[in-house]
C-alpha cells in the first residue's frame, strides 16, 4: 500500500518510516518475550551453578518482573504524553 501525498517522495518516505517502525516494534516485542520466557529456563541453571536457594530465586524472578513493569510504565507515560487519555479509550475497547 502506498501512502498518498502531494509530494510522492515524502509519501514514500513516510511509508518506509512506518514500515521500519513496525519492524522495530516487532523485534523489540520478540526480544522482550524471549527474555521473559528465558528466565524460567535460567532459574534452575542459576540455582545449580551458584548454589541459590528458593528465596534467592524468587527474588531474582521478582526483580526481573519489576524491571519489565518499569519499562511498561515508561511506555504508558510516553503514550500519555503523545495522546492524552490513552489508557482510558484503549482499555475500554477490551
């Protein structure tokens, strides 16, 4: 699909920019999901290698989860700056 505009060159640049943005977002999402799933594989390995107890493993898992939540909070803050009231209409659609 080609973006229409008064200047064909700018319209193509916008289409390319949107495509790059989409692929960047997809790559970031895949990387995020990969790290989130990898933590469950690494916890038993860390337990064996470093002699960690269940409490230490729970702390590491909680630390990883808190880090992911912090990134999502930053994303929501940025989206609210771009589109005020973003969570309201985004969550109503669910």
